[in-house]
C-alpha cells in the first residue's frame, strides 16, 4: 500500500530536483518565485536538499522495516527542514513599511 504513495513522492522529488539543478547551474528560477529570490544558487541547494529528503522518504516507505522506517522518516524530515531553511535564506529580505516605522 505504501508503494502507491511512495511512487508519486519519488516523481515529485525528481521534478523538484530538476528545478534545483536549473537554479544551481544556470541561475534559473521558476517565474512565480523569481521576484522573491535574491540568491538563486543558494535556492538551488535548498531545493536539492528538499528533493533529497523526499527521495529518502519514498525509499524508507518502500524498503525499510519498522524500526528503520521510523529512523528513515525522521532523517528525511530533518533533511527537508534544513532544505526549507536554506530556501528561506535565499529570499530577499523584507523591506520595512515606512508608514509602520513613522507611526502614522
């Protein structure tokens, strides 16, 4: 039963990794997220970490036993968390609203 969930996760990880590789090699980012990304290479590393975590999650669902399944999921979630933090670091810093700062 887990195979039916693991295969789409692995395919999503493959597509995600393609976006990360494009950001790393060419500096290309999807048009929807392009305005908020300041450092595309850092974004690419973060997306690749997310894809690695998703692949590990899919593999842990298909291959590991009960004890290893729990450890594999924990490691996969930790890798995906680190990847999301790297993606957040690649974004543009928020600009403070002058109206909020002036108090009016």
